[in-house]
C-alpha cells in the first residue's frame, strides 16, 4: 500500500500565489550582474513593495473562493 502524505494540520498548509527569486529575475531579462548586485535586503524591500500592490488580496481570495464554491 502507498502512503499518502497528510500534513499535520491541513488547515495551515500554505498555497503559494506569488513569489519571485533571483532566478525569476534572470528570466525577466535582468542580467546576471544586475541580479547579483541585489542583496537579500534589497530583495526583501522589493518584495515589500510588491506586497503593497495587492492591498485587497484577502478580499480577492474570498471573492474567488465564493465563486468556486458556487459553481
């Protein structure tokens, strides 16, 4: 019999919506030199700036879940 992975707390399992990495910046056309010049602190600041782009994220999640459940 095959074991099936069951998380300890399935209600806490995250589902990643948005993320980026230095590798993804390379695929966006930034040069290796440009990407290499970014510190972890720079990346954190960029991430924080991106987070402000979606101030109503949880409202959008609620809306989409309700649509999904209604279908």
